[in-house]
C-alpha cells in the first residue's frame, strides 16, 4: 500500500539527473484570449490599445469570466482585432511572434512603443481522486503535472498514481495519454509539463471503486459488541 502512494520511485537511491523534455512555445488557437498592454513615450495615446488596466502578473490569477471581459479574443478564423491596427492573423503564432508584429505595427503610430502580450486562458482542469477537483488558472510559462496536482490538494490515498490520464487537444483532436506518476522517468517525459486547457483525471483504485473507503467498520464492531452483551445477559444459567 505504501509503495502505491509514493511518487517518482526508483530502485537506484543515488542522485540521478534527468534531461528536461523539450517544451516548444505555445501556438495560439481560435478562442484564445490575450492580455495586451501597450506603453510608449506618448502614454495617453497608448492607452487606447491596453485591454486591461492591471499589472500583468495579476492576469494569470483572474477568474474566467473576468478575464474574458477584459481581454482580446482570437476569432474562429484566427484573427485578432485591435483598435486602429485592425485585424491581424495570429493563429499558430507564438506570443513572442505577436509581440513583434504589434510592436512593428505600432512603431508608425506611437513613439517607441513597448508591447506586453500574455495568454489569459491558462487553465488546467484536475478531476477524479484529488482533494479539491476543479479548474485552476496559472500564470507561469511552465506548469508541471505535479504543480497542477498541488493546486488540487494532491491525489487522495485512494487515487491510482500508476495510471493518471492526461487529455490534450492537438491539431483539433483530443488525445488521451496514460501517465505513471510513480515512475521517476516521468521527469523527462514530453508530457511532464502541461499545456493550457489540459485535463488531468486521476482514476480511483479498485478498493475505492468497491466502496471500501466508507466501509462501516465502527457500525459492525458496535453491532458485534451489542450482540455479545445481549448474549451474556440473556443466556441460560
């Protein structure tokens, strides 16, 4: 039982190094929402382009509804529509690409523009046998699967760490990946770091499935004790 609850197991107890898996930059998709902040020497003119009057570090922790109301959304055709600049095709581009395009576009309008672009819809959903299942926003560029489980309060003692399911949308298809969080090789897996809108599902162990977590041991023990007491009192002398 103890072995089933341990993460990152390895028979070799010595220090072991794992190569970090490749983590390509996120490519924007339709319905993604972007926080855009523009500043320049002409600060008053730059305010026209700012989608959110709040610090950039605050964006990653906003609730979904609030973020949607205060961001620019990429339409179904992959275009981003901005004041003055108009429509810009951004599908399959990185945040760095969009920052460069916007800076170049604004250089003819503003004096020395500085552009900040962040992805607002950085969420991961954690379901199943965890303490606090739900959808969690995050602001960092890299979020590991263990970070996501920590947001959800960790896997319960009845969660199956050998077969955690990751659901990810790639190129319009939902793919299912089975991950073994007990195996230390997960540290160099290409799925160690999560993507925005990934879903993690922790399956219950068999004993949880059969309801042993709520097995009424106390009730049974009390019943046996009561029966023995009655038998002692009423048995023939």
